[in-house]
C-alpha cells in the first residue's frame, strides 16, 4: 500500500487540528483520494507533527500533496512549514 509521510510545523496544534477536522478539510482529503491517515506529535514539540497518509498509488499521493488546494488549506490552518515529505511503498507488514 502506498503512503506519504509528511513532517509539518504548525503555529498552534489545537488551531491546526480544528481546521483539519472541519467538514471542508474532510472533503478536501476525500477529493484527493486519501484512504486513511495517522497523526503523531513529536515528544519534544507538540507543534511539530507527523502525518502518515494512505493512498491507492504514489502518483495520486504526490498530486494531492503538491496541489494548490492543499497548500492553501494548510496555510489557512496554521502550517508554518512542510519540513519533509516521503513517498513510501509498503514492502512488508507483520504482527509480532
């Protein structure tokens, strides 16, 4: 399964999360064909977040993450910078 792992810096986590959870944020993710996401905060800075998102293929992931719509929504919700994004292809998954 293809994923995108993005590391973001936001001004205020609570404000960013509120925008992320709004109906238009949900609609934007659906329109970008995002299948699921996992959200993490780093232990030393709650405003530095890691977002692991699942897509059907990496081209769709790249197109969505680089879209003007997502960039605009991110800026409006308080994203200071997109520090890094990695596009990942799952190789193996096992329970231990």
